[in-house]
C-alpha cells in the first residue's frame, strides 16, 4: 500500500519512488550503526570535540639559587650627573607663543610689503600712465569714497562747483572692483580751486570724503600712499582751505557716544548749562548781598574811626567794587560764549536736518520717477497688446 503522506512518495513516477525508498533505508541503517558504535549516538567528528587533552609532562622543581643581598646606592651617587649639567639636561622644546607668532607674521608682511612697494616704485611713473590724461592743474583728487559710489554720483555731487570735463573712478586691475578714490577734471582752474576749498569733508553715500589736488604729476618725486608716501592724516594747507572736522583729519568726536544719542545728550548739556547758569546767578547775587553787608558794617565802623581809616576803607570799597565788576564781566563773557556755542550747535543741527530732508526728497523723487516709468511701460505694453488683438 502506498504512503501518500510522504512528500517524496507523492510523485507518480515509479523510478523516483524507488530511489526515495532506497535513500530512506540507507539513512535508517546509518543511524542504527551510529547508535551501536557509541551510547550517545554522536558521530565521530563530534566525539573528537569532547576528547580529553593528553596528560601534562612531569618536570622536576627548579633549583633555588643564592642571590646577592640588597645593598644601598650611596656608593653610586658620585657617578650621577649634577642637576645643572647641560650634557644630561632634558631637551627643552622650542615653542612659539601666540604673541611671537603674530609678531613674526607681521614682520614678514611688512618686509613683503616693503619689497613690493620698492618694486612698484621703480615702475611708478604717472606721466607715462595712459589712464592719466588732461590738465593736472585742473584735476581734483577725491578719496575715501564708498565702494558703491558711481562716477555719475561723483559728477552730480561735484558739478556744484563748476562744469566737469571728465570723471575717472579707479578700479582694481585684477578684480575690477573700485579702489575707493577718483579723479575729477574740471573745465577751469578756478572751479577746481573752489572745490578744493569747499568740498573737503563732504558726505557722499554716508561717507565723509577727502579732497586734494592731484600731486602725482604736479609734485616732483611724489609717492602715493600705497608706495609709502602720502600726506598722512591731513593735507597741506592753512585754516582757510582745511576743514576742521573733515574726512581727512582724525575725528576728535569719534570716541564719544553714537550719533543716535547725540541729540539727547545735547539737550541734557543745554539743561546742564541752564542749571549752571542759574546756579552762577544765585552765587553772584549772594556775593553781592555779602559785599553790601560787609560794606555797611565797615562804613559804620569807619564813622567811628579817624579820617585815615575812612580813606583806607573807601579805597578798599573801590577795589571791591572793581573786583565785583570784573567778576560780573567774566560771567557775562562766559554766558555770551555759551550762548554762541549753543547757537552754533543749533545751526549745525539745523543743517544736518536740512541735508537729511533733502536726501529724503531726492530718494522720494527717484521712486516717483521709477513708478512713472513703470506705468508708462505698462501702458505701452497694454496698447501693443490691444493693437495685436
């Protein structure tokens, strides 16, 4: 009877069923042989894993040797090196501190800069520069410009002093970025002189510019600032041509509070000045009252004395009145100076507000012009679209 539960017997082929039965008989026979060979029923390869190791070889115990006794090291002290002996001193690593590193790098940069400046100085010749053209005595040098300032903006700012022939904004040769200075050539020499006297310290794009004459082609042996020359913190000239707080001279007020806090501080200064003025007035009145009382007492005592004392007191009174008049004169002059300074501050604030309003109106007009141009373009496009339709 066939065994239909066996998976191998489900095949209807008689040869396959015969082979399966032969394999099953061989497997059963092998298991019977394994069970007869060892009680655990494990195969030979698994039984090798549980075989015991061979016994240890017998070795006789080691013989005890007689070692020398422990002694001190005092007899070897003379052979040691002294603490200050440089031959046996540990090597000290040379470590560069951050300050020394910065100083070394700064020194290298200075040497490289000096070497490059010397090489450029040999090649520097403004008279052979193709970009330098025009009359040098009609050319104005404008420095400390903003990197966003354009030639059109420079021309519009400096046209107030006279007609301009040419404006050249200097750019870097490698990056083509502006260097921050320009040359303005006027049509007439008098216009250049007027701009030289009045335009120094003028604000362009929120930066106070520096104005000077062109010295490359007018001054012999002239070297620019990048080659170790220049004029430093101020230009050559007197009080009539140099602005006091201009872009060239160091700002004496730059170390003070920010400009946003200047009006508040200025009002507090005015209040302090008024308070000081009132306090000084009270002190003057108190001094006058004391002087009157003293004069009255001395006049009463003088009436009892002799004529000589009366004359001497009169002289003292005259001197005292003179001192009081000089004291009052000093206070009046100080009040006048304070009032003059206050008026000057007010005028300066008024000019600053006027400049800010003028810039705001200029930006507003520019925005209106853009809107008008945009409306005009939109109308033209809509008109073209209707014509195409």
